[in-house]
C-alpha cells in the first residue's frame, strides 16, 4: 500500500508544467480558470468569470503566457510568468473588448498536482472606447495529467 502511495505521489510531482489545469480565481473578476501547456515554459490560460464592478458583467479572457522558473531561487518551485491576451466583457446590453498583459507568480505544490497563483493584468480596452483598466486575483488550479 505504501508503494502505491509513493508511486502515485511521485507521478504528481511538478505535474503543473504539463497537461491541463482547471480551478478558480477570486478577485476582479471572480470565476473559473483554466490553463493548458504548449511547451515546458509556455501555456495558454482562459478565464470565465463575473465582475461586480459598475453594475456587473460577464468576463472571458485568454492569454499566452511565458514562465520564468529560475528567477526565484528556492527549494520550492515558484515560477514567475508574463503574457499577452485579450478579454471580452458583456453586460447590460454593452460589450467591451481589450488587450490584457497579465503577470504573476505561481507556487507548484510538491505533493499534489495543484498550482496556487497571484496575478495582476493591466488592460487596454479598445472598444467601445479606449481606456485603461485592470484585473487581478488569487487562484488555484488542479492539473490532470
């Protein structure tokens, strides 16, 4: 039984840098978060969420992310990341389209295929008007190998 447990957990170690992850993000906006790896250092993340700002709206975003795993020296695996993507926000008969520039830090647990992350994303909204805004939050994803 102990051998099965060791094999199971050893296969989960660093599962966060491959496969697909799904979870939640709490902040602005709050909702579901997903991430799929393209290579060992690049991934695509998506969010389906609700914003409570100014009468509320439904928010969808997608970003291409680059990870920098060697910036923070630690016995833990704590990569920094940055990216570029887009967002669409819809609510109350209006829509907003913008460009996101997310950056953040993640912590990949050793004993489970879980990623905990903190992210901020300045946004340049392009339509219906050009203006600056932003997203940010804390989240967690479970990875399926």
